[in-house]
């Protein structure tokens, strides 16, 4: 049993980093209560474990007396000097008082005390080591599942990847090695607990800091991040050095830097966007490559209404509204994207507009303009192609054709001189 007991101490010292002498002291304290029951009342009782042999012994300090009144507290001079030749009357002598059957009782108490102390010491070590490591990335092995929560073996300790911190598109296998973000170290009623995350946006930020040296040295600053884990992340970056392109530095040569991060995120899409203090420019960068038509900015409510052409609407909004939603998170502004309404005129409206345009030419009456339009002359450009004979055949024009031609040419000359467009519709 003693050899087994020592082997257990050495195992925990090696695996958990809890020193053997600390464990021995804890066990000795536990053995004291067992010794008091087995030995009975004894003065200054203590227990010790031989670190080499594992033998467990109990000792009591007795006062050297001429006459022994209480054997639990006193020892005769004769007996004392057999133990210590230099013992003096009134002095103290430590005497072994180990009972015959103490080994079995002590062993049971030792095991219980050892396990209790191990659990307590292990929790203290976990908290001491990880309390300052929140925000780090650690690597571990998937050990087991508790419903949807994942227990990850970090080597000497275990950590928890809760279901709420998992990426919904990821599935893990027992024995699989994964990297996680240390989100928190919580000191719960059951002891410290290391909470990991792969869904937190800070996980992506940390990956970029590890991958992009310009972020680590402060040349490039991350201004914001918006993430829908497993699907898409938008990252806004800005450079303190005008010579350094923040987006290019994060993407890397041939996109290698961002590819490494995307691989770690199991092919989650990552958009690296140039930050700008102008909200219109910032939103334009975030929604690229969609082409935006117009902005309506509400500074008070931090709301932006964007108009896009119908063919750009789905690109700007994104799949299930993801692009617009992430842009809102990234910028901190409510982004509303609407299609541009194109007014389509009916045939009669087009005819009326053409009549009005032709009638606006000095020298042409409303009746003449109406007749010209209904004969196919819809603009000044069309009228310039007409021959006097063509116009003379129109009943409302007749012999007024030369005057109408002169009016058309005069208007064309005036518009050419002013650089105006000849076409009316």
C-alpha cells in the first residue's frame, strides 16, 4: 500500500504540478484526526509520512516526570532517557505512539484527504495560471461531450466550450485538436472554470493580431468587427502610416494571411474593409462591391437610408440580409437599403411630354406641336431631319412650313451655342 501511495503522489506531482511535499503535509493533517481516534488522548499529537518508504507513524510529546500521573501526558525519567539520553526532568520527549492497526485506518483517511486536497490544489493552480490568460488562444483536444457542451483537454487542465460559444456550422470529433479563445476564467461554487469560445468576435481579432505583424506593432488599428459565426465576418482597419495599406497588409501577399485565418475558421468568409471617419465612405466600403445610388443620413438617430438600383439590391443586402446587418453592426449606424423607384411613363404621358417640349420652341404653336408629334417628330433632333415639303403636307402646318423650319433651325443654333442637348425626350 505504501509503495502504491507514494506512486500516486509522484503521479499527481508529475501530471498536475502539485509538489509532493505539499501533498504529504495535507495528508499528514488528515491523518492527525484519524490518529486521535486510534491513539486516544495524547499530548501534542502529530503524524508523519516517510517520503521514501511511505510508512505512517504517530508521535506525542510527553513531559518527563518523576511520577507518571497521566500516561497520555507524562513519561518517567527512566523511559525518557531510553529514548533520549539527554532528557531532563520537566523537559519534553517525543514518543512514537503508533497503534498496531493504525496503517489501515490511516490509509483510508489518507486517500480521502489526498483526493480532497488534490481537487482543491488543482483548482487553485487552474485559477492562478489562467486568471491572467483571458484573451489568449489555446490549443486542446476534444475529450468528451455533455449534451452540446464540449470538454477540451488543455494538457494539465480541462476547459469548457459551451454550446453558446460554439460555431453552429462546426462539428467536433473526440480526439480532434482545436484552437479556442479563452473567454473567461470563472471562480464558481465548484471551483474555477475555464470558458472557451470559437464564436466570439475577439477570436477573429486575436487571430489577425497573431497573423498580421502590422497589427501587433500598432501600425494598423482594428476599428471595428462584426461577425456571424460560421458565415461571415467584417473587419474595419485603419493605418497610422499613410504608406501602409491597411487592407493589403491584412490580406497579405496573394491573400496568404487572410487565407490562413479563413482556414482556421473553417472557410468562414472574412471581409477586410478600410475604415473611414466619413460614414458615407465607410458604409460604401463595407457594402462593396454593390454600387450605391444615394444616401439619406440622419445624424440624430444614427440612421442611414441608401438607395440602390434594382439589380444591385440583392448584392447590397446580402443573403438573408447578412451584408446589411453586418454593416449596421460594424458601423454602429442603422442601415436601411431600398431599391430606387424608376418612374415609368405611359404612352399618353410620353406624347404629352413630347408635345410640351416641341411647343417650347419659339415660333411653334401648341396646335402645331401636337400635330408634329402625332406625325412622328418627337424632338428638335427629329425636326432638323425634316424637309419643308414633309411639314407642308401636315394640315396644321401647310404654308407655315418655311416659318416652322426657320424656327427649328434658330432653336438648334441657339442650343448649339449654349452647349445644350438637341434631343427633347
